[in-house]
C-alpha cells in the first residue's frame, strides 16, 4: 500500500476544522469518498480535499461497500459513533473515530470488541495528547520525574462559550453537554499522563443552571433556551484503584475567571506540574522551592518559529496513518478511550442517583 485511501463520514465542523486539512497535509493519503446526510456538505468537502474522482454519498453504508477504501474517519454526532464504527470495522476498514468514543460504555465496548474481532485498527481523536506541552510532560512522567502521581485535576472550564450550532445542545444526539464534549479531552489527557486506567469509584454532580438564561454574553451568540437539553457544567470526583484522586471540572458556562480547557494539573511525590501559564513543573531542590518552565519552541533563528509547525492535529494524523502503513504503535488505544467513557458515564449516573458509582 503506497497511500491510504480514506472515506470521510460526516463533513461538518470537526471534519473541516481538523481532520480534512491534516489529512491533506499528510501526503500519504487519498480522500476518495465523502458522506454526509446533507449532500452539499459532502460535495463541498470533496471539491476542496478529495481526489478528482472522489465519490459522494448520503448513506454511509454505501461508502463502506466500496472495497477500494482502506480506512474511514467517523466525524458524526456522538450517538452515531458506535454503530458506524462497528459497521466500518466489519466492512474491513480501519477507523479513526472522533471523540468522545461513544455516548455510553456499552456502545464503546462494542467498538473495542469489533476491532478485536476484525483485526482492524481503531483509534479515537484525542489530539491534545499531541501538543508539545503534553508530550514533554508525558516524558517527564514516564521518567519518574514527578514520582507517584496521587492527585490530579482535569480542567475543561469555559466562562461563556456554549456551542450554538449543530446538535451540541441536544442530549439525545450528543449524550450530554460540556462533560462529554470537552471534559472528555481533559480526562483523557490526565489519565494518559498518569498512565492510570483503573477507576475504583466516582461521585459526580451535573448542573443545568445557566442554559435557560437569555442575553448571556455567549462567545458564539445567543442560543435557544428551549433547545438546551444538556448540562451547562459538571464535576467529578474520581478515586482510582491505587488510591489516586482525580478532580474533573467541565463547563460551557460558569461564573468563574478560572478558565482553562484541555489541561491537567498533576501532584506527585517528587514534583508537580500544571499548564496554567504554559507548562510549569514545580518541586523542591537543594532545600528551595523551584518552578521550571521548559521552552517548547526552537525560537532564535531568523524568520523561523517552530511553534508554527507544531499542529497537534498533524501529529495525530501522521501517527494514525503510520500505524496503517507501517504498523507503528497508536497514540490512542481504544481500550484507553473506553475507560474515559466509563468514567464520564459514571459521573452522569452518580449525578442522577445522588450515589457513588463503584467499578468492579
């Protein structure tokens, strides 16, 4: 296989804002098919990113029937992730599925099982693992520089940034609001840095306090309160089997100035780290407290700033395509994404019942 022939299922915002530009820059792929329930979106994406003979579909099953397609990107509303992914894997396609993996753990488990049954590659779109600060911190964690990480905070807090387009406010289609939308990124990043995927117990709270307000100074304009069926903020207290604690905070709208999204704070026995003002590592050395801020760009050369080339979506895409072409390791394993989904589901369940949720 010289190039990976890819079919795109879902040609909306996340496709055009992340996946399609990254695939076009890769050079080892051909986007040969585009599917969307709105034909015009598929046609526009094909015109901009596809091969000259790219095919257009409004039914994803017709796209999957094409034996020339090697892999698909599932970029649809959350509810559709699971069954499209399972169908694609059984159709002999490798799958990149956008986050969150699924709307619940049962659906996510079906995806993991299908990948094992078919032997096809499945990964989930958690591109924040590919940021320079995340990668630097991962190396520090792997080298034991933080020691045992026993407390962490996963941050996904917006003050007033509720997405008003598509089906973001529709609980049926999305499975939830900020917790499943952006909280999933912060939790994934935190678990990955800790390399801890064994939850013991979860307590969660979910709030619908601001979604019914009008003239709320939202970043993307006013929303229709009558269509706002998801939470506007959610919080989780997670205890892992090894005793570590994670505090997850997620909001689209919250009266706070502590705004931080897709970041993590880690506290270990040797050192700690956070991403509040760039990546900062703190500890004690020679009987003095210290804070280190690694320089994550290679500035200093005229007309060159390496940060311009540090596109997380490109590294995510390149790693994914290399896994298909070369058999190199994935950055995001489906089993890891399954645990993220299990914890998010437990937070929703705990908030609903008012009781802790325990894992086996």
